């Protein structure tokens, strides 16, 4: 996969990105909102990258793609996660040093049509903690409609969540 926007490139992982993935994962928001995606060492990040690269060819997990600036700096990721009921969930993270520049919105807007076509799906879910105001704004800006706000499962615990859905515009 290779998607280009005005400022970003969404592509496939390679091991050279392990240090950036490690550093981006350590920011306070990542620890707070998605603690299972924190990589305490470069080696932990490299192991995960190896797994994710295998998913590109063999399946069996989330489809995760790094988000790069045009200069090659790895600033985060976008992902499509298979759910048990056959549906898919969107996920994303932009490292703390790169937030508040609209990169998440730009990446998701570019990623959605490509990944949904690749998966052959017409809708995709987005779930975040209700207190994660930045993530709520990204989903709203990308055309997701809020379906639910209240208690729900998140990272193995009952938390206050927001559940969104994005529906592809039917082609005529």
C-alpha cells in the first residue's frame, strides 16, 4: 500500500521504523488511551513490526500502516482491525511531537476509501474513550457519525466510550 496526500505518505512498515515507532509510542496520550500500543524498547517495536509485516502477506491480524511525513519521518500509524463479528474498526495514533497539525485527520481521510475498498466493506467503526477529545474531533472531521456514548468495553475494562461509524458513499 502507498497512499500520498499533500503532506503525508501511508505505506508499509519496515524494520528501519522501529526506533520511531518506539519513541512515538511513549507519549503521555498513547500511555493513557492505548497502553497496549506502548513499546518500552526498540526491540519490542521491532518485534511488533515483524508481526505486522507478516500480516500484509499472511493475514491474521490488524492491517497497520505507518504514517510518514514527506521527508520520511515516521509520525504514527493508521490501522483497520478485524472484529469478532466480521466488522472492522479504524485505529490511529500520531506521536505527541506531531499532534495539533491535522495529520490524523489527513491520514484517516486518505486511508478510509483505500482500506474500505481493499476490504470490500461499506462501513467501519471507530471507538475511543469519551475523554479523548482529540480522537472524537478526528472522527467527526472525517465524517464518522456518533452512534453511542456511555459505558462500554475498552482495553479489557468498562470505560466511558464513544462509538462512531463511517459509511462509504455508494457509487452510482
